[in-house]
C-alpha cells in the first residue's frame, strides 16, 4: 500500500504550486515538522535530490513524516495539488 507521503514524493509539481503549498497553513506546519530535527533530515533529502536520488530523499524524510501528523499533512497537501 502506498501512503500519502509516498504519493507526493512520486510527483513533482511546478514551482508555483510548491510556493502556494508552502505558504498554506498545512505547508507551514510541514516546514516546522521538517525542521524539528534541526533541519538535518531536510538537508539530507535536498542533497539526495541534487544527486538525483529520489529514494534517498524519501528515506531521509520518512522518519519526519511518519506518524499521524505527518501522514495527515501529506494527505492534505496532496489534495491541494
């Protein structure tokens, strides 16, 4: 079964969509969640994406998005795409 966070990671919206999503209340909550470990997971995911390693990025973000709050946020953000 594919979870909401996996569905989001499999599609890359255009930059305008990303900006709109990040400015939404859910996007702001997601950013706070991603920074909860001091931003290490987010930095690791960004580095993986720069190398073209989408699976590595997903693995770096998975612990941060695991749990009820992360899954709910991912689902709400996906609905906005």
